C-alpha cells in the first residue's frame, strides 16, 4: 500500500489516528502548531504500538509501523500528497474555523477534509473555506485503533463523492464507517452515550443507587450484550415475536419512564413499524431462534474467556505471601 493521509493535531486523538493509519499501511504526515508536540506524539505512538504488539495485535514490529509516520512543523508541507486530512485540534469552533481555512487553501484539490469533532457540526466551520464541499465529520470511537466505528457526517455542503471517498479510506484503514444522514449535535455516538449518562446522573441524584452500583449494572449487565449486539437487536431477541412484540409489551413502560424525565417521545405505530421492517430485513423471524442461540453462545464465550483471564490474574498459592 502506498497511500498517504495527514493528521492535523498531535494530541491524544491525533496520536490514536496516527497509530490506526500507520498500522493499516498508510504513510502518515503528522502536524501540530505547538513546539515539541510532534516529538511527544511520536514517543506516545511507540508506547501504544509496543502495547499492541504485546497483545499480538500487530503484524509488524512497532518500529516498522512507527517509521511510516513523518512529522512536520509547517502545515503546508504536511498536506502534500494526502488523500485525507484528519483534523484533530481542540473542540473549539474558532480553532476549527482557522484550521479548516488553511486546510482548504493548502490541501490537495481532491483531499477529503475530515474533522474528529465530537459534537460540533461540519457546517459550523466548513464555511471558513471555499473547499467546503470537501469538509465532513469523521468522528471516531476513542481510541480508533481499538474501537473501529467511525461516524461519517456530511454537512448540506458536502459533495456525495467526498462522502464515498471518506468511507472507502476509513474502510481501508480497518474502520467501520456509519453514515449519519442529518447533521445534529453529538451525532449518534454521543447522543446514545449522553442518554445513558443523563439517566445515570439522575439515578444518583434521586438516591436510587451509587455510582459503582450503576456501573456494575453496565459492566455485568447491559455492557456484556452491547459488546456484540446493539439496543435494537437486544430488544428484538429479548421477546419471542421480535421487536413488534417487545414494543407492545414494553413500549408503554418506556414512554412513562421518558415522560418522568421530561422527555415525551412515545414509540408510535409508524415508528415501531419502521423499526420492525428494518429488523425483519436483517433477521427474518424464522431465523430468530438460531440468532438467540448465537447470542447466548457469544455470552458463553465471553464468560469462558473472562473466567480464564481472572484465574490467570490470581497469585499462585506457592508464590503468594504467607503473612509471616
């Protein structure tokens, strides 16, 4: 592979994207405006690559992967030859506008200009450059070399071929792009995360449970299923008859819980029908039993591995302290 990307910003997300792209075989051109930032980033890159190698997650040596990353003090130089520029500067609108003005002026004419923004929509800073049709959001999970989902969020100004190119590049880097069809603050990732956090804070506020007990419900409950299936598939598999049956049984209760928090968003007949249709296109009801068995087997594999890892972490009786 002889493909090149630029990473604008050498903080934690810039480091993580550098690891991701270099690991996938891309040449990475890393830039930061702060003196010494790139040197610190390269040191951190090597630490992360060595850890990946320790867990058998590298196909090459850490030094070979790290050698694909070049650093630049001048942004114009860093942008040369890059088919995608991944902006990783702080989450401040004025900074993003300034950076994208420069990216639009000095990047390759066909380069995708992607922001790692966690909540700010692309249309809020894309207008800073005439290259606004090449600007979109590429919001990763953190760190992207371990959490492969990336949200691709075009603005109304983004050209459709730019969305296609961004999606192809991210897939080539081993990511799983998800297209967010409309701009909204927080996109999908942080909207879902925020919904859980808002309820968690309310439960603490109302004296329902402690912080650790709420985390335990996630660790030992919801989180285990959500490791390999999402909320729609979870509810679809939880009730015989699938999503339609689940919505009939649980919809009213969820509506009351939402209204209690001041959020009245009932699952209307049309909305449920849309969800059911999408789920049945993914999983016909005649395959429901087999998928439930698959879900249970995934949980069993998780428990089997978790049990082994717990046992390995325990001190051996012969080597543990006797207390004398």
